[in-house]
C-alpha cells in the first residue's frame, strides 16, 4: 500500500533556477543547482544545452515545472560579478519593447566570453639583493633599470634596457631577479577629476551649473545640451562626468563614430589625465575582454563607446552622455533593432540616474520633449572664444552650372582657389563613396547592376572595381559592355568622392588633395592618421563623405563646399528634411571653429526648399517649428508611433505571400492602421526579396501587442522566410 503513494522526498529538495541563454529563446530555461553550488539572480553560469555547454545568466522569476528526470544541473558558476538587477530589468525591458527574444538581448550583454573568468596574473620580475658575479655593461643597464623596485615583465625589461632577453635569463639564473605574479593591470587608470578643469566661458559656466543641478542626485532626469557647433558642449558635459565620477558612479559616453574619434579620447585625457576605456567593434578581442571584465568589476570608471556599450555589465552606472544624439548611427538595424539614444533614457530611468543628450541639431523627438518640459533644455547659443559661425550661401546650380563633365560650380571653384592661396583648408562634402554611382553602356543603354541586390554597381576607380554597396559584391571594371559587346563605350554617371577629387586635381594640380571615405585602403588606422594630418594642416583640399562631418576640429578649415545639398531630400524617408538639415549643419559647422572667418557654399538645384532656406538664414527655430507642425498633423513620431515589419525570402512569391498573410492576420484595433505590404525600395538584398509592412498608430497605441498578435496569428515562418520587427523605424528602405 505504502508504495503506491510515491510522494517526492521532501528532505532532498532540488532547488531550481531560471537561466537565460544567449540564443533566440523566448524565455529562461530551468536548471537544477547542484548541492554545494551557490547562485543568485545575475550569476553567469555554464549550462548544458543539447549536446553543448553554453554560458547563460541566472534570471529572475519563477521556474517552469520540469520533469525531474529531464532536469539538468548547472555545470559551473563563473568567477564573475553577477549582472546587476538594474541591468537585468533593462534587458527584459529592451526585449519586450523591441519584441526580440530575451535570449538575443542577453546575448548582447555577454559579448566577451573569455572575460567571465578573472584574467590570470602574468609572470613578473623583481630585483633581489643578489648581484651577478661578473658585471657587464648590459647587465649593469638592466640592474639600473630594475632598481626602481617595481616589477617588470621579462621582455619589457629587456626592451627598456636595450638588451636581449638572454641577458635577463642569465641574471635570473644567478638569482639577481625573483619571479613574482603581477596582477592584471587596469586598462586605464582612474580619471582624475581635478586634473585640468576647463576654464569655462560665462555661457558655458551657466550651462554647466544648470546641468549639474539636475545631475547632482541619484534621480532620473534628461538634459538636452543644445549648442551650436563649436560652442563647447563637450567641455560642459565633462563637468557632469567629473561630478558623477566624484560621486563614485561609473559613466558611459556614447559617440556615434567612435572608431574615428581619437581626437575625443585625447580631449578626455587632457581634461582628466587619462583616456576613458574604449568600446566598439574595432577593439582587439583581448582588449574587449579586459574592458568588459573591468566594467563588471568596477575597475573601469568611464567608458566611451559605440551604441553596443549600452549593454556592458556596469555595476554602478550613474550617468550616460549621448553625444550627437540625433545621429542615425545610434539605431541598430540587425537582429535586435534598437535606438541607443532612446534605450539610454530607459536604462537611466530604471537605474534612477541622469542622462545628458548633446547636439547642435537635436532630433525632432528630443526637441519636442524639451519644448514640453520633459527634458531640461540647456542652450549654448554661441561658439566658444568668439569664433563666428561660417557665412552660408546657396549656389543655385541652375544659374551657375558647372562646366560640361564637371560637378563643381565656378563659384565654388573660385572660393576653393582663394582658400588654398591663403594657406587655409577647404572641405568638399559628398555623401557618396567611390567614383560614380552608376555605369552604363552608351551604345545599348545597359546598366551594371548587382546580381544579388536591386542596386547599381558603384565604380571605384582607385581599385579598378565596380562594387555593390549593399552586399559587397565586387568585380573588375569591365572594358566591354556585357550586353552588346561594344568596347570602350562605358560611361560613368554622376559623381562620388573620387570623381570630385579628380575634378579638383584638374583645377588645382599643386594643391594637396585627400579623399576620405570609410572604404579607403588601410581601414580605420589609416583614417585616423589622415585625420591627424588634416588637423595639422598637411592637406589643402579634403574631399569626404559623412565621416568628416562628425566631431572633428580642423583648425585651418575655413571653407566647406557641399557638392550636392539635395542628395538626401528625395528618398521617401519621412525624416528626409530633418536628416538633411542636420547633416548640412554638421558639415558646414566644421568650418571656422578656431576663429578664422569662414564660409559654407551649398550647391543646390532647389534653392527655395525649406531646408536650404533654413540653413542659409540660420533660422533653425522656424525650421523645427514647421517640421514639428507637419509631424503633428500627420501623426508622425513623436506624435504617433510606427513599427515596420520586413519580410524577406529567397523567393519573391514566398516573401509576398507571407507578407500578405501577416497583413490579413492584423487584428482590428481602433487607432492603428497597417500599410502595405509593399515591395521594399531595396527590393532585393543579398538574394533575398523584401516586402515591408508599416504599422502606424496614435501615441497611446500599444503597437507591440498589436504586432505580436499579427505574428502569432499570421502564417508560420517556414522555409527561407524571415520576419524582422523594427519598432520606431528610422530607415524605410
Ligand atoms: P561642440 O562639441 O559644441 O561642437 P567643442 O566642445 O568641440 O564644441 O568645442 C569646440 C572647440 O572649442 C574645441 O576645440 C574646444 O577645445 C574649444 N573650447 C570650448 N570650450 C572651451 C573652454 N572653456 N576652454 C578652452 N577651450 C574650449
Ligand atoms: Zn549586392
């Protein structure tokens, strides 16, 4: 009788915990905690998953009921500080908001697997009291260097003393050195907030004081520093950084183009006596691991990084600065679609600390929040040190057209000539890489298109290639038309930066002309060198893409010419006007930052366009007012909400059918409409056919629930079909 009552043995309870693994899983799995192991929410652990062992994070909440026979134990707990509870709530929030699997969001926080265990100490040498029997000059040099009593690595000491390592080995043998363990070194020393505080102008002081009032306490607040280019926004927010560091908090400074902002790191060093830790995709793996680990342990106090730095495991984050907050680079459009600016505000809200946004051309969203009093609005109306903003003029290309075959108006060419004569620098801006965006056959009209994308192949003359800018497909520039076979009748249509540089060379053969774009041979390192060279005056004319628009200070630059101001206006993006305004303001803002008189010339075929008018009149206010008004009428963000679904498949019909199925599954909810499906403007990328659905609702609409229901009720994702969800889309291609 007794045997039929199989009660669980209560004196042997199996404790279980939820563990979130970094995979596209929608919830945490349940694991057993073996006897003697101790874990807490946030602990980073290793667990078996199918045949593999993977890292995961012990999560919050209840565990599922699991058949005890299937329950598997946690393999080990890493010797790593647990992911803080603020951070876990943030990761949950991001998953819910972006409709991403929580596992994929956690994956972004676990990007440095080797950092879950402490870094091993390195072998070091320290001098003992013994001296060698026979002294040589090499040995003497070594001993002299090592007499500082500090520990050295074997190769470090050899290098410092200018001897070979065999000299060191000889001395070790004779007991002159003892080996010791050197603990891991911090990637950067702690910032010294009293190192060299800036001498702020009255305007800047007032701005900093206002800022410090809102950032002084551990409360959530958002401040928008809205200051013209060169007004010293950086100096002002450095005050808040210093304050947070003094309060014992960690600080994150987000920058849109960190790989190129060596200048920023140096500036930080001048102010705080050391560089901040860097975090972006170009950091060497070993370094990434060190930074991740030291952010988690709290050894790193300040990080300057790209958007992904938001997912570093800070333990006591107390301030986020988002520089150039309007920049589109803050939006990630891959796997988890998120906007790092918006998520910074959320992160700070959860962690109850301040956020500082900075821009010379705030996003319409931030501007509206400032107008509504949700954000504290801190305005810096003037450039620092009495430097004047450049004088901006439109060049009406219908009245002053370029010579045949050229793209630069005589007005602009003349201005370049004068600038170079004075020993100053000119920047020509064109947001297009390569030589020409399209190549066609003059005989039969054939156009070179990417085999896998719906886009033209861009000629890169320096490399003698035509390339697709979407998938990287590249081929040698052909001599004959593949369609009609005619030789030497291919023509390049339209300009890219290389072609502008060629035109400039033709007019100014003695000037030193540099082309700057992200695809230059030599990569980021080369770019950094080129940027330094420009800052030192080692170039006369710079032809560049938007790389040069961001954050650089070029003291000699007094002329900025915009080759095609209209370029971004006609792409069907609801933010086209805002974007163009921001970009043109940023680029022209590169001129005259150190007080020299400067000019900006904007070539346009639409001189009456409101964006052009706003730029030259300097009447930013009415541009924003108009833009805000239009958005409000059309219920566009921030007055309404949008979500995009991007459906793609290897087969066009499959993609379209799936998109239609989703559309039909859309629930009927007042205040929310679904537009589409429509073939995406970029209908084919990497061999995948793309359709888009746009969900548009009022500000109060719960778009996430709506989209989640569409997906749940819609057709099952099968075959090559993929559906991407983009809440608050920035891009519509
Ligand atoms: P913004 O970010 O607003 O465009 P920056 O912070 O880059 O402006 O400042 C522009 C230039 O003026 C920089 O070279 C900076 O070093 C200098 N500058 C700004 N404020 C000060 C100050 N208080 N003291 C010394 N230099 C300053
Ligand atoms: Zn392609």
